[in-house]
C-alpha cells in the first residue's frame, strides 16, 4: 500500500496556473525630470525648486500571465509542456519501477541496464520547454517607493513588462513604467523661480498646496524598472486519480 502511494507521487508533475499573483522588488529609473517645491520662510516667500532622484527601490504587486502552458517536475527541477505530462509521468513511473525491481535483485541484467538508459533518454526528450514558454506578461502596481528624497507629490506607479521564469516561483522581469505626479505648471516655474508667486489680489502665496489646480497639474512621467518577482499559488490543485 505504502509502496504504491510512493510510486504514484514520484511520477507526478504539477501543472502551473496560467495567471498568477505575486510580489516583486527591484530598481526603478524615471526618464523625466521631476521636482519638489518650497517657498522661502522670509517675507518674500520666493519659489525654490529641488530636483528629485530619478532612481528608487520599489516593491510591487504583480499579476503574471504565462505565455506557455507548462508543468513542473520538482524532483528533477525541470519544466515540462502540459501536453507532454502524461507521457512524461508514465516514463518516470517506468524508470522508478525498474529501479525498485533492481533493488530487490542481487544483480541487474544487461537488458535492464539498456532499458534504463533508453528510459532516461526518452525522459530527457520530453523534459524542458522553449525560451518563450518561460516568459510571462506582467502588470505591476508599486506599493512602496524608497528614494533618497521623499516628496509630497509622488504618486503610485504602474507598469507593464515581460518576465522570465527561472524557477516555478521566481522570475526576473523588466517593466515600462508610467506614473502621474503632481508638478507645478511650467509657466509658474518659468516666470517665478526664485521669486514670489502672486495670487492676483495684491498678495503672494505663502504656502503651496498640490491640490491647487491654478498652480499644479498631474504630469505623466515614464521610466523603466527591473525586478525579481516571487509568484504565489503557482500550481493548479492536484487531481485525485480515479479509484480502481
């Protein structure tokens, strides 16, 4: 009974889900120049600009859509096409049974040795997947953005990218990122940098509010990022074999 259970477990691959969820962490770079703004504390309240870092460490939630239908053999640490898993599992089971049989015999025959080698070659022919089947299309939403400077006007970033599964749960991915960041309007910066910003009623601004649409707008900025991604619940539920 126990031996039968072991044999069944040994020859099983696990199909991977086509769509999975996970988390990624890595380095991001913004292409556009972005700024933090302040007013001096003296009576003039002159506008000052502070360039923000283009680099950051990011942690993201990621949705992954695999480009291939693949399974994994954890015993051999290899991927297998889902369309080949039935034949693959059968060969692995035959190999296991042959080895178990030889364990009970003092000497294995030459024919058993040749048969074992043929099984190994057949298994190798079914194992492995193509390069593109390692790939996935990823959608990311940055949860944490750690940069050398912290600014009130940084919004959440998102991106789309391509990842390569190194193992069943780990992939390396590159993203094209887009974000909306609150920035002063260009004419305000060009006209009043190092000067007071007039309100229009004979007074000047003494504080900045990013919600003030007369001064600020949401600027779309782009960039790229490279992340190491860990997928969760990657395997499909195991199917219970029919009772005999």
